[in-house]
């Protein structure tokens, strides 16, 4: 199966990349643009039973793939 | 004193650190490859700058799981002094040995220039003998040096006197212009609660000789050597 992981900067963290993209979008004339957050997307191919995989991926996200000081993560298995 | 200078794939300030320690400070220093599991007879550990593992995923995120880092964790837990410089600071934060994290510079630009640092506390092995009121002129070279920690952690750092250096103007003022990367509270370096692990973004090893434009970085290494000497004297007594 595949784990699809999305990592985003925490709301309280300065996100100069997001701010720059937001400015560019506004500059290009797109209307109604609000805050932009630039994060990361990872796809991990993994085998095993669903529950074990879920536990493993969650642990890996917490320990390594994201930094809980500055980032939030969420993932789905498919 | 014996210094261990760690080497990860893509460390690039390891040679400068060993040069400064050996040839400027007259200390014994050796390289320790990241796959080693022992620090030997080290009295202190330097985690040098660079772009370990290509800065993949996050700066320092992969290096912190290198085999040698288990030995560093153990060394630090016994009270041994560990100093992280630039990427070394990022690695120590990722490893949980120091609070907070270093994120992308506010300007999104890689900044490579001299900055001025104000030493906030002399109560650490890295700052103990820096003269009062002395501003340190030291170069920075980083794209991810913006120090971040949540409000609660910042309050704790202040309450415990864990902020070691702040970016200031040439006249010593704490201004936004003097902050090269957007660090909270102009923080350039911090230590842990036990005060034996420290980290900073600027490069003291690149500022140890007048020929390099500044010898102020030497004051940080001299503090560390003095702290180690007084520790070993106390042990012998």
C-alpha cells in the first residue's frame, strides 16, 4: 500500500515562502487569496497489515519525517 | 584538551574547526567520522557546519540519526560540553539536545556576511571568559538560521538564562535591521538547561585570526578551553 503524508508549517511559525507565494498570486491578479502555507508531500510504499503500518508511519512522522517544533503532519493509507 | 570534531557527509567547516583548535588555540583535535560509535578520550565535542546529507528533508534531520550521535547523546548526558556551529546547531536542535528549531531565513535569501553578537550571559562554558560588553564580529553563512521556538519555550529560555548570544547592531543595539534571518528575539545561540550543550548559527571558527578579518571567534573557544581546564583541575584536586 501507499502512505501519503502531508507536512505543513505550524500556524505560529513564520512562513516566508508561503507569504511570498501569496504576494505573487495577488500580484498576478488572482482575487480573494488568503494565507498560503508551503509544506511537503511524501509518498511511501509500504507493506504489512493496515494497523501496524499506520502505527509505524505515525511514529516515523513524529520522530523523523516532521519536526513537531515547527510542523504538523497528516497522512492517509491507500 | 582533546576535542572531537564530527564529520558527516557534506560537513564543510570541519577542517576550519580543527585548524582553529590545533593551530590557533594549541589544543589537540581529531576528526570523528559519523559512522563511529565512540568519541574516544574527547573532553569536548564540536558539531561543525556544512550541509550534512544535502540538507534533505530538513537541515540536520538525517545527521541526527547517524551512529556517532548516540555517543554524543551519552557524552552530553554525562555533562560533557558539546558545541554546535551552524549546521551543527541545527543537528543538535533536531536531536533534541537543544530547544527550538532553525527555519528558513525570513528574507528567503542565503545570508553570507559579518554580524555583531552580544553575549547575553557569561554563565556557560562557551561564554565564561568573554570580556564584559565585548561585541563579537563573526561571519554567518546560512539559508536556514531563523531561530524558532514556541512562546512557552522562549519564556523558559529567558527565565533560565539560556540565551547565549543575540544579533545586535555595530553599536550593540538590539534592532530588527541587525537580525539577519528573522530569529525570534534576535537569538543567535542558546544552551540547554544544564548549560553543557550550546549552539549558534555564526561561525566562530572562521574568525579566529586577524588575517581572516576578525579574531573574535577565538573568545568562544578560549572560554571553552578555560572551562575544561578548571573542570580538570577541580577533578585532580
